[in-house]
C-alpha cells in the first residue's frame, strides 16, 4: 500500500498515512480536528528504451538525415529548374 502525506488546512500539521490506493483522508487532524488535505510531492520519471523521442533519432539509418549544405544544394537545384 502507498504512503500518503496529508496537511491540515487549519493548523498546518503534517501527517503520513499508509492507505489503499484511492482512499480519502484518514479523518480529522489529530492535533486540532481540522480538515486534512492530501499533499502531492514531486515525482521522478525516467524514460528509457526505444519509443521515446529522445532515443528515436539515435538509431543509425532509421531516418535519413541531411545536413544543411545538402538541403541548400537541393533547394538551389529546384530553383534553377
């Protein structure tokens, strides 16, 4: 079961509670009886493996890449007719 963090709206007291996924606040604040609100923290996400935009272009020959010089030459060729 995940560990959830709550903070009291009235007094600011913090509380951590192990609860099933999707559960509501565990009840009133133990310090003052006020309403507890869930605190959302930062999450670390690491994308790894193929299928993500950062790694898609690393496969050699997967997508033909042309440098600026080649593109300019092609544009001039088209412009000249």
